[in-house]
C-alpha cells in the first residue's frame, strides 16, 4: 500500500503511456497513407491509426483541374488530429502539400532558381499563385513587362515565376512573372543584336507609337523608327502613316551594342527626291506648292513629296513688312512661288512668294510716270514728311518741303491730318529702293515756277497784283506769275478809311507782307503789317519819341529819304 501511496517516476511514465494512445506522436506530421475508398467528394485514407480519415477530393486536384486519385493510391497527408469528436483522424492533403512545397521553395529561393506555379485567383493589387501547394502573391506590376489589361488567358496555366521574397513564419511569398520575361527577353535581345548589321533590311511589327516615332519589334528586340526617318515628305505625327500592329519593312541605320539600342529607317528604302534637285528646280523658275508649316521666320512650301522650300518672311510680300507669315498665308494653302536658290548638299531651297506676284513699284512707275497726279489717304506723319497710301498697296512720301510753298517743318506737317484724302504730283519713283516721292504744293493754283517761291516766306515783302475785289478783302497774286493769296479787309491799312476794299481795282499793284499761310497752303498778305514794320524801322533809324521829334516828323523824313 505504501508503494502505491508514493508512486515512483517510472510508475508515472507507465501510467501516462496507458492513458495516452501510442499514435499521439502522429499529430503535426506529414505521413503516408493509402486510399481505401472514394465516398461522394471525399477520399477515405488509412494512415495506420485506430481510425481512418476523410479528405475532400478537391485537395488532390491542381487549380482548374479534376482530382486524379483512385483506391489503393499511396498519398501523403498532414495529421492535424489523431481523433476528432467522431473518432476519425483529421487529415489534410493541402497542408501536406504546403509543408512539402515550403521545403522545396526555400531551397530554390536560396539558389535564385525559377519555380513553377499557376495563377488561380484575383486579390487586391494582384493575383494568387499556386506554387505546388504554397500560395504566393503576384503583384499586378509583376505580371508582364508592359501593363496587361486582361490576365484571363494567363490563368490556370503552369508557368515559371521568380521568388522575390518569402517569410515561412508569416506564410508570405511574393513572386514575379515579369522578371522571367525580362531575363528571357534580354537573352533574345543579346542574341538578336549580335546577328544584326547596319544597313540590313528586316521586317518588324509596330508595337508602340509616340509623338517622336514608333517602336518596332524585330522579333524579340525593339528598334526606334524616328519620325524624321519615316518618309522624305513632312510627317507631323507617326500615326499619319503607321498604326500599332502594322508589319513594316525597315533598314537598320545604327546599332549601339553597349546600350542595345537600334535606330531604324523607312525612307532609306525609297528613292531620294533630292537627287537631281539642282537641275529640276533652276533659279528663277515659277512653281506651285502647298504650305506645310508656318513659323515666325517664314513658311515652308512643299514642291513635291520630300522636297520643301522656305519662303523667308522678307520674301513674302512687297508691301506688308514686319508681319507674321501667318497673316499672309495659311497651312495647306496652294501658292505660287519662285525659286531663288538651291543648295543640294544642305537640302535647302529658298523660295520667293512676292516675286511670283510682280513688283508693285514697277507697276506704279508704269501707270503713274513722273508728273502724274495721284490721290491717296494720309497714312502716317513722320518728322520729315507725310506717307500717303497709293494704288497697288504702296506708299508714297511727301517731304515736308513739298507740302506747301513758303512753309516747312512742323508747321507744314500740321496742315494735314491722318486719314485725310490728298492729291499730289509724282516727283520720282525708285522701284529698286521701293520709294515714291510726291509733292502737294506743286498742285496749288498759281504755284511759282522754279526759284519763284524763294521770297514767299513769313515776314517777306513782295509786290502783289489785285486779281479780285471782294467785300471781305482782296484776292492777289505775288509777282508776275506767282502764288495766289488773300488780304483780309482788316489788313488793307492801319486806318479804317484805308480798310475799304473798293478803293482798290483789279490789276492794281502794291507792296504787301507775307504774314502766314492758310490750310490750303495759300499765303496771306497784309498792307497793315508792312506799314507797321516800316514805321518801326523809321523810328529805329531816325529817332524816337524821347528825342523830342514827333512821329510826323520822323515819317516825313523817312518818306523824303525813300523818294530821294
């Protein structure tokens, strides 16, 4: 009894072995078992325990496939529990595959080896991949070298992957399909680029199009077909002549084996239109072309596909200076041009637009010879004259000395306003310098002949002849055949008795002073101003009121002196 009251350590061990079944050590292990039956969707498996276990058939099938299992097959399963509430063994084929897969994947990850897997589901940010029992995450960015819109064709198909990282404790695995494709592509590129030579003609497929060109797949390696090498004619955008998916024949222009970049060309397979351009487009020939592009410095005109010339802004118009070319021509407009210069080496042709339209300065000179009368609008006034708009959209200039007789400078310029219509005489035309000289004063009635107008200046004294007597004054003419002018009633004398126009007769001659010019550039004369001027001179010469002499004495002495 004593021994039973105080059992030894060995007794406890014996009692424990009797209480716990011998198969308790199976739990948490992967063991082999035999399929003893198939019941509905379950496989009955005997692993040598007191009771058999049941495993769903789907755990024996790969994603998207049916289970390939029969009675008598030997399989590996994971023992979760030796006996559940129903007295059955709790077995798992998935867990067994997962444990075996992790062992295998860890070894392959350490060697950076490729692993085979199957994409079978979608999750946020990517997809799930079955790696022979272990589930991995495939980020959306790691599916392909380029974004893939539809992954359906890639699902449920065994294919290689690269493990990027894995953590068994957390059960995380991240894989990449893109890394495999890039590695394979790099191998293909290396092999293909070694087989290519510059000048070789090869076919390819357009894979992508940008603003500056198109990328062409040459069978594993892409080459750039720049927009300037697509055609000799102007190509504004590659989509004008290419579409994605087109099969094109190209020539290898340059190969950089270090960067593995290939430059391609299409126009190199065509005849160069610049061959023989000198003979085809001699200087001076007039041609028709189409405006293809407009810049600040001119417009490009296509003479034929692949041949363009530049009309510089200075050669666009005879009359429109400092105007943007877009104000003169528009894109796609048909224009007539003249070839000015050809440089085949630099592949440049200089064209003239205005030369095809005729020089308006020559046309004006032919239509309006020197001495002809023209009419136009005052366009602008400068410090040296007026610019007048004339026929043919040309301007003529009236120098300030040719605006009015006896008046110049700002006084002459102020006689006319911008927008006013004036008549003038053509004095000179120089088509080479694009200059037209005009004169307005030459059209005045009674305009003096050469040298006759020198005395007609403000303050000058001249002899005039009465042409007409009016109530308001006298119409007079300077000299024998000089300019006509007017003397107002108040300027006929100092005294009121002298200011009567009827005391004068047509043809009568007398001296008068030029006091100014009216808006029609005719001189204004005054007898009164002359009298006052003579009195002032007499006082200065013969005395003053301070000397005691009277004004009558002074004038009498002056008149006597004048008579003598």
